[in-house]
């Protein structure tokens, strides 16, 4: 089985993509889905660029109002679909107070393990 040759993009193509992205009129996902892209290599280029961002930035790129399905956007950006729909639950005041007390005990007795901290509480 032979290896596929590495694909190189022409400087003109890279410049065109960079200018489109800098204009900010379209998201990276929209640019990757444009019909006027010459080859599938263009789409791969966009996917690689999108995946080079941190996870939180990629998550912010998801647009639920986009006509491209959320499932496809998540696949392109290499994000779990469940993380897009997750709504964090705020901590109760009781839990915050308990964590504060644990921190205080740990600062006073850094050699304590979890059992000792529990007993101290």
C-alpha cells in the first residue's frame, strides 16, 4: 500500500482563504462549504485550520442558526455534539462554603490527605 503524496496548496489559494477569513463576513465553516472551492483539498485545508484552535474557541464557532447542521459542524471542528448542548449547573451556596472550608484546611495542613480533611471537617 503506497502513501498518499502530501498536498501543497498554492500561495494564491492560501492568500485568498486568509483574506476571506479576515473579512469576517463568513465563518470558517461557511468558507469550507463554499461550492466554488476547486477541490476537496480546500475543505481539508479549512478543517485543519479550524481544528488548530483551542477547544473553547472551536465551540464558540458553532452556529445553531447556520443552515449547515450542528452535527456536521461538530464533525468538522472535532467537538462532541453533547458539549454544544450542555448548560452548566451553578454550584449551590452550601457547596461553595464546603469547598472554601476544604481549601482552608488544606492550606493550614498541606500534608493532610482526603480522609484527614474529612475528619477535620
